[in-house]
C-alpha cells in the first residue's frame, strides 16, 4: 500500500511539474508581431493584461491609406519610427502618449518619414521585444531603452537613459492618437514634484456621425520615480519654460532631467474614463508600491493563466504559434471601461455606477466594444467555452446601455454609439449567451431589450442600427431603393444593402424566436420565426442566388453577383447566398443538395489560389469582390455548412486548408495580408477551427449544438468555463491526415458530426481517429439540427 501511495504521489508531482512547465512555456508561442501590416489601432498593444483598460504600445501613429476612422493604424510593421508610447487603445479611443528624448527639446512628434522634424525616433525591430504583458525597444535617435507593462488600469513605463544634461520625458497628451480623431480639450498639471494628473477629450469620427452629442474623455494620474530638474509646458502654439501646467489642444508637459549613463526613470499612470479622482483610486488600488518588474511578472502570470486554459500537446511549432497568438488577440480585443469602484463612463460625459455585485457568482465589468458583427462565429463561442465572465460582461454592458439610452448600440465607445455596420447583432449575441447558460443578469430585461432591438423603429437613433427594420417588418424583406445612386442609404423605406440586411435580420429574428420559446412566449416566437424566413423572399430560384428586390417585389436589374456594395455590405451575392446560418437545411433544399455541394466545393477550390481572402493585397477589403473571403465577417461560417449537406469530410478539408493558408506567422501574412483582425475575431476563429469545434448558429438554438471539424493537434486539454476539463485527442494525427475516420466521446462512439453543447460542457475526452482519405460514411447519418 505504501509503495502504491508513493508511486501515486510521484506521478502527481510529475503531472503538476509538467503543468507548471506547460504554463511557463505558453508565452513563447505568442508573437504579437504577426499580422502587424495594416493592423487596427487597438491591435498591437503588447503591454496589457487580458481585457485591460491600460493597453500600452509603441505608436507609429501613421497610415498608408486612410488617416482616420477605423483604418487608422497604431503600429505598422512597414513603418520604422516611433512617435510615443500610448496608454489608451480601443475602438475610436486613443490617447495619453509619453516619449523619452535627449538633446534640444522638441514638442511635436514630427513626420513619419522625416524623424528630424520632431521628437519621433527611428528604431530597429532587431532591438525590440514584444510579449504578452511586456514591450521593450531601443530608440535609435536617443539611445534610450523604453519598456512597458501594465495592470488592468495602470500603465508602467521604464526608460533607461544614456548620460545626458538634456534628458526629457515628454507627456504629449493633447494630440490625436489613431482613430480617436480631433482633441477638443486637454489639460495636465504637476500636483507636486513627482505626481501629475490630467484629461483628454476627443470627438471621434464615428461618435460625431452616430452620437453627435457624445464625447470620449480619458483621465490619468501619474507618478514619476525621479523629481525633474525643471518642467516646461507646451501647447500646439508655444512652449513655456518653468511652467507646470498646460491646457487646450496640443497640451503637454516636458519633464527635464540630467541623467547618468544607464540611469532608469519610471512612470506609473493610473487611468480612468470617468475622472482624475478615479484614475488616482485605480492607481492606488493596483499600483501603489508596485515596481515595474513586479508588475511585469504579474501581467505575464495572468497571461499564462488565461492562455493556459488551452494546453496544446503537439510537436508542430508554427501551428502552436498561430493558435496561441490567435488566442492572445481574442483576449486582448476588448477592454474594461469601469473603475475599481464600479464607476463607468455614461453618455455625454456623465458618470454611471454599476450595481453592487456582492455574492454574484460571476462578477462583470463595463467594457468597450466594437460591433459584434460576425463575432458570434468566433469570440462569443470562445467566451462561452472557457471565458464566460467576459461574455457576461458583454451582456451586462449592453443591458446597462439599454437602461441608460433605451437602445442597444451597434458598437460603443465609452457608452457613445459608434455604429460601423448598422445591423446590430447585440440581441443575437445576448440570446446566444442565454442559450449557453450564461445568465448573470436580469433575464427579463434582456428579453425585453432583445425584442425591442428586432421590432422597434420609432425614433430609433442612427447609432443603434437597423434603421430599415420598419421596411423589413412590412415586406418580410428589406427593399432596395429603386433610384439609388452611388451613396449608401439605409432608412425606413429600405437600404442599398437590402440583400445583406434581409439575411442578417432573418438570422437575428431566429435568435430572438429561440429565446422567446425558451421563455414560453409563444406569440412572440411565432412572429419571429416567420420573420426568420425573410431570406426566402430574396432567393432567386432561377439563379439560385440571393438577389435584392425593390419594394414592389421585383428583383433589381443589372445585377452582378460579384459586385460588392450594391445590395450587400462588405461582400457580394455569391458570398452572401450562403448566409442562412439559422436554417442551412432550408438553403440546401432551395439550391438542391448536389448543386449546393458542387458549387460550394468549387468556390473553395478557386479561393485556395487566393489564400481564401484577397490574395497578397494589403487591405482590409481586399477580398470583398471575390467568391469567398475569410478576411471579413460574412463568410466565416461557410466552410462548416458541408456538415449539413451530407459531406462533412469537405468541412474537414476546407477548414483545415483555411487554417493552413489564410493564417500565417509573419508580420504581413498573419490574417490574410493586412485583412481585418477585428478585436480578435479571426484569431478566435483559428482557435475554434484547430479544435474542430464550431456552431454556425452562434449557440442561438433552443438547445445549442457543436459541429465537429478537423482537429489539428495531437491533444488539447481545455479548462471549461464551468471548471470541468475537456480533452480533445487525435489518433493517427499527421499534417495530411485531415479527415475524420471515426470519433468517440467518453468512450461512446459518435456516429454524427455534431453533439449537443450541454453534453460537451460536461467534460471528458473527445477522441478522433484521423486519416489521409475521407471516410464518406462517417458523420452523415443525421445532420446537425437545422430549423427549430
């Protein structure tokens, strides 16, 4: 007995040691430089913790293309000078930049291509370190090493100076950063020898368009480790020596020092979206007495814990890099906006207060979120699998917006509406959370808000999207304006995106129907399920394509199925014809099963030559006129539809090929070539693809299912959100063994290419036997449930 006990203990010790080693090794598979060509403003922010408010990063703050709006770039691998190190990086939000320098004081950053015009410095990426939670770079023009790290709400910067009698730290807080657009006001002041505070107020382009009375305010409270020898103040127009405060556009302070060789000076900055007082409270709660090195250690420990919820056991290093970098982007893409005391930014510069959460099983934060367009095919599924607290925060945030403003926002920045798409899938995402069992919110209010989002149109603000919902309810489809010119129009009569809106509203109506059914609201269910068939109204039985109609019910003339933007947003009719995720069986029946399979298979065969996106063109919209575009949201479910059409081996083949070809491990070829890794969506998609788990309906079914694909790795051990463990194991695994030969779950054979989600979430072992040739008999007996 004693010997057996000793062996058991030894095995347990070995297991725990292996687990610790695995956790310590996870970060080495994350490469933040992947996909940094044409990357979004919030994309490259290594000095942060998951979903942190403080997202510190070097900023090239420049562009090759659009200088503002959603395409403004924070950091681009093709740009080789740094303007500063910025604290805030969110959708439409950016600001509070610091820059160390030596020599004659310059208070303007200067031009991207001419660094001698300002304080901007060149750098060499050979002298750069980027890891989850930490960033380091040598500024060549000054020979200063800058390091960054963060807690949730506090940014840490450490500068190592050369010997200099003219060393400076420039707190340039009053200039535009990224997509934040114009600064309307700013202020900064020294509180004593080593502490300062300030604010920045911006009027971003999308706030101006969709919530014109709104604004975005950022506040900060900072501490510097060394008393400056002197302080200068500056604005856009002038510099004032021996001055410790500045206000207005272009406001900032320059802290002057004499430094010894290799002398370090640290700056810690508490952040808030509500007030300087709360920025100070956040600072005191998270950073008082905390050193840079300790903050870095804690940040990277947090990343290890969160990334380590997926333990990959496989010898393929590039695929592990893709996997963990994708997971990293998924956990980085959104950021908290609430303070440690529960204060959050409310519309128009007001301050709201989250309800007390004592005793709640799953506490939540108020978070900044871009539109959820397409994220039900990646981020929300990942959240519900292993990070339900963030799904709960998403739901609670939008319910708070609904309480405050009476509408969901189709994307928000500090409670301001910043719609960029206009179809508002917030209700669908909340219905998915409900069906997935995430319910740490007022479910009655949630259903009220979901229903309102689908049906209410009177006095609907532009930022809530669905401005054509009245027309959809009247006709059963969204009409295309008969006299539409080149402008994009969406109003109560219809939309120039009539085709895609009809399909999207049909899908979100289905989600509302399922939530109504779960709550026993039969009358609502019947109304919504009828609306969910709106896609049939624009399906052309002759061409077997989605074809927009006029209000008179006539298919629009001069129709080009490859043309984007006419009837279809960010895509075309060929792509959008497969956008019936809530009823694949209905779509397959309408096209004809054999025609459906041959057409879709040929689409992927052709698309493989373009890397399943826009080829090698560096542009977020490079693939919108192609027949398939993995670089944009409307296409992200399509490769999984073969599970419904009797050929699951084609889902296995094409999902594996997309993971191989579209995704890369390079700065330019990361997510296609400069395509839209929108707040972690494409990274999340790679994670799900490689696990072989997905649901085309985004878990909106009354009883959600999980479809099975082609698992990539030898073994993945997943810590589920309910605390249980799921192991996905592949036998006979190899690079060319993409096809499932057989599968079992907890020892019982799986004859179908799907299982119910609640069964999967009980945990256990999901085993696949793989092979190089399709097994055309496996997974075909009963397709996944289609319409409920």
